C-alpha cells in the first residue's frame, strides 16, 4: 500500500494518515500492508462506520480457536499441514 500511495499522493499529512491507519489495522506500516487489506481499512471509514474488533483483530482468531477447542477440535500451531481431517 505504501508504495502505491506514494506513487499517486504527495501530501505528507495524508500519507502519514494512511500509514497510521494501516498500522492500526495490520500492525505493520503501509509499505508492508497488502493493498487488498489497506483497501478494506480505508473504505471501512466511509462505508458503515469504523468497526474494529475489541482487543484487536487477533481476538477473532483467538476466539475461533477457543470455540473449536471447546467443541473437541485440536489445534496444532506452527505445524506443517499435510491434510485436514473432518468428521
């Protein structure tokens, strides 16, 4: 996102705003934020309001993992996936 923004936008304040928005959402600067993610971040401010998950976006994955484990699933972190078993 950062490279694309700097190609077309010259206003340093607007570029800083984009950097901050990307960092708040993706926890990386705009130059490390994929353009598709940045598009969602920036459009969210204008379509439907600002809807950030309480405690950050990592809370979504954490809650999903907790629910899966409560339902009897086993999650192996940092493991190479060779196959996914479902019943």
